[in-house]
C-alpha cells in the first residue's frame, strides 16, 4: 500500500469512526449537555413556568436563597442521614457476596433469590413495604410484639412511616437534637427497605465478580502459609477487592445524593413533616409541583457541586488505598 | 469487522425506515384525532363513545397517563400538549397564567351558552376569572355520607337522619365498628379522607381574609376542624389511622381507596362524593343510603370538580371547541347525571324528574340530597399571594405532628399560620408586581 493510499484509508477509517460515534454524541449533546447548560442559565433567572412573575435575570439570587433556606439544610441533613447507612449496605453486600462465593450445591438458586428484589418493580416492593410497616397490623410490628410478649415486656411499636422519630434524635421542626425524638421512624423505615432491596443487588454482583476473578493461587498460598479464614479475607481478599470497593463507594455516594425520589413519591410524600424529603425530591417538588424552575435549577447545581466535591475528596484520599 | 459493522448499520437504518410509518397512531380515513388529557374510567369511555357517535368526523381519545397538571403544563409549553385537558380544583389560574388555557368567553357566546347562568353558581372560580371564561366543568361534585343499609339492618339500627349531627354519626359509628378476637378492626364505623380542607369547610374555617392578603388558619373554627378530624380517629376510633389507611391504600384513583373498602364491607359509612356511586353500582349486593354531611352554622361542603379547557396551542382548535360545545349540551349533562359522575356542569338538568328519581336505579332515592348538597357547596378559597400548594405545605407539615400526638392542634395551627405568612412574604419579595398589588390592597 502506497503512502497516499494508506493516508486515504486512515482518513476513511477516521470518518467512519466518527460516523459511528455521531448518534451517541448527538444524543449526549441534545439530551445531556444541552439541558445541563440550559439549567445553569435557568438557575440565574426567576423562571417560573406559570409566567408569574415575568421572566428576568436575577444573577445569583437563587443561590443566595438556597443557602439561606432552612428547608434546604433540613433536606440536606435528611439526605446525609440516609447516606450514613451506605457503609452498612456495602458491608452487607460484601458479606452476601462472600457467602455466595462458596462452592455449595444450589448456590445458583440462592444467588437468584438474593437478586430477586433487583429485578422486581420498585413500586411493587414499596407498596409491599408500606403494608409491612403498618404500626398496628403490619408484619414487622406483629413480629416485634411476639418477641416482647415472649419475655412479658410491654410493647409500644415504632410508628414507622408515620413517625418523625429517628435514631439520631433529629427534631422535625428545626436543626436540633432531642432525646424524645429518638426512635424508629420513617427515615429508618426507608433505610431498612433500601438495605433489604440493595443487599443482593448491583453491589453484591460487583463484589461477586471481583471474588470470582481473584486468582486462586493467592488464597492457596496464604492458606499454605497457615492463614485462617479471617486472615485470608483481611490480608488477601480485602486488598484485592479495594478497586471494587472504591468504585462502589463512589457510585453509592453519587446515588445517595441523587436518591429518595421514588420512595418519597410512593410511600411517604416526603413526610411526615418533611422527614423523608431528600434534596432530589425537593428539586422535583420545586420544579414540577411549585413550577419554580429557576430556584429548582439552582438547588440542582448546588447538589451537583456537593456531589462533585465529595467525589473529588473520595478520589483524592480513597484512590491511594486501591491498586489502580 | 468493518464490513460487519457497516452491514449492521445499514440493516438498522433500513429497518428503522421500514418501521417508521407503523410507529404513528393509525388515523382512520376522514377523521381528526382529538386528545383529551383526563383520567381513564368506564364513565369516561361512555362519554367519549357518545361524542364520537355525534361527531363521526372526529375521533376523541383520552391520554390518561398525562392528565397531571404539571405534565399538561410542561408538554403544552413544549408544543406537544393535549387538545383539551382537565383542570382539577382551583388550578385554573395556573393554566391561565401560563397561557395554556384558551379564553373561551367569545366562543361560548357564539354557541349561545351563558356559563354564568347555566353552570352551578358556586363553581365560577373553577372556570372563570373576573368576566373571562376559560373552560366548562366536566363534572362537579361534593361530599355526603354513604351508609351500608345491610350493616344497619343486621344490627337492627335505624338509618341515620337525613340531616345528622356529628354526635349522631359518632354514636351510630361506634355501634357499627366491629373488631375480631385479636382486637383488629374488621369494620370501621366511618371512612373519610384525611383532608384538612374538607373539615375546615365543614366547620366554617376560612383560609384567608376576604382580600386574600392574610392567612386565617389559626382561628377557633380551624381548631374545631382539626380537633374533629383527629377525634374521629383517635378518640372515637371510628376511622382508620392515617397509617392504617396508608398501608391499605394502593396508588389511589378511580375505584380504589375508601370506595373499594366500603364495597368490601370494611366500613359501615363513608364520606365521599357522588362519583362513588358508579363503583357501588358494580356491587349488586350493596344497598346504599345517603345523608348530608353535618355542618357547623357557617360551614359548607367543598365543591369539587374538573374543568375542561382548550389548549391555546392546539392545532385542532375547531375540533376542540366542538368538544366544549358537546359538554354544554343536554346529552352530555344527562349522561353524566345518569352515570353519577358527580353532576353535569349545567344546573338545570338536575331539576328534571329523571335526576330526582332514575327508574334505571330504583334503589337510589337520594338524588335530591345530592342536589341540595351541591347547592350549598362552596369552592376552595384561593389567594393571589400564596399558592394552594404552599398553604398545603404549611398546614400539612404541622398536621403530621398533630397526627403523631407530638404537638397540640392549637400550637400546630399557630405554627402553620406563621409558616404560611412567611411563605406569602417570600412570594412578595420575589415578585415586584405582586408586592405592588398587595400594597394597594386589591385582590
């Protein structure tokens, strides 16, 4: 092939490559990049889809209002509260993955059963949990009552989805703590449901894939050197899982900041008294219920900044512990 | 490999071009499709069938997945909205301010229809702003108490009086509440929606001053309303708690919730609108009676309804206007009244003998009660300075705390009043024109 033909072939290959990329690129520009840029522009206006008040440029006033809004900080705390349980969820997924990595008969069945909530419709799961959480006739309180009765103890069951109580004693009306607010309420109800649904989900699959791909020689060598199960896990498997853990943590943090819309919409309406309203649900309500698109865009950009900052910190400090 | 990918690309493009014509809704020859964003119920299908029969060149179709107001607004602004749509409750201003609801004043005049004299008088805020008309109610409704005659007969109790007091209802409801051996309630005395606005109206509590400039949600009447609502559940234990209701509920909508529980004999009485009747008719063993809702001296029942508006951006405006004309006609009104989808928009058709007593449903001897209740009903109040959603947010937040017993109703209403006033002031701060109007004191 002459140099000229080679150059021509390269050019054709480049054009073809770009042509293949074009549909995706166009989709990205139209449906992702465009709206992202547009939303930043919107956040600098008083845009209300009802034309009331008339559209005008307000600079960073929306951002200032976000910072001064007690609602925003309450919902930020709600979001962080839900995210505080992410490590527990990740640990649960890891334990399940370790159990499912065993070579036992019928393991495929166990894997399928544990993955079942992940391919069941989310709304169906939420409606089922609403029934389970009924304080008077739900299965959960019925079981708890049974346990208390066994020991002849008086039973006052949690109010679950109707209660503002929480494990940290956060007050529903202001950013404060109180002993009387300690208990199991709507926040915990959603956390437990999320834990149950996520236990055998994507994180477990990622861990299972990492465990399956782990070289057997490493574990065999450690065993030959006299390492017990815990030592093998602590010094061989856990370091090998570090890249997977890092990925899961990053994705869970991003997902945690963006989550809470489905469960709030289906199960609680963001209540009681706003205790299950997350930042993402706050954005949804501000835009599609109150039509304050300018303000909602500002909240979305503040949320983006928070997610970006957290991800950056995790990347900077967490990345050192991985094998990348 | 390149050849393989190129071949796949060619196949995909070819297949797309081949399938493209099939992706469009088939339009019957010589017909124009008119889209109505509304809920999908058996009643709606009968209304549509009648319209399509009377207008053979049109094909009215519903879009039940997009009848939420925010979807209608967003889609209409995006240019892909429905031709006609429902405006629930007092959302009229939302659609008018956004320029989506077409001004129908002149068109209705051309049709010879005077909405102010034809439509139920109290419904004006649902379809008109000052002297301009933006829609015609699809139906209107209000609340009364349905009772299960069989439950009363089994207990050998007399039916409730037509104009009961709350003391009457509580006494009867207690007798009719049944529990099983484990203490679980198998039949509630009374079901009602946990909706503070219903009880505010019944107890004569106002939300705003006459000029709409101040909230009035901490008055003695409001306190009486909240006390009544919670006492029916927590003191008299006639009705399920919010959590019990919540866990029994599916996702709501026609034919679900309290009406299906009543059909399932989970309650002896239920507070509900006339449209519940449609569901009750599908349970042939159920024998129902109706009495009025107890009201305080200044109280009223709430007027509920959906108003049909024409999308100002619809390319099929003429066809949409023919649908509006259909809704104003006797055929639609009588069908609506017969199907018990509330009552039709025009008052005069409820004066006809067939509404007073419909021989097709001989058990239903209570339609005059619905007519009287409708005449006494009042629409929800609104203020230009604060949205209903914001008022709901302020009051709902506090009632959640009352519901848990961690705040007393008086303190909760005072807090709701303060929160509502704060939101109102924020609205004024964000909107100079609104602030000017507020300062001038005009509503």
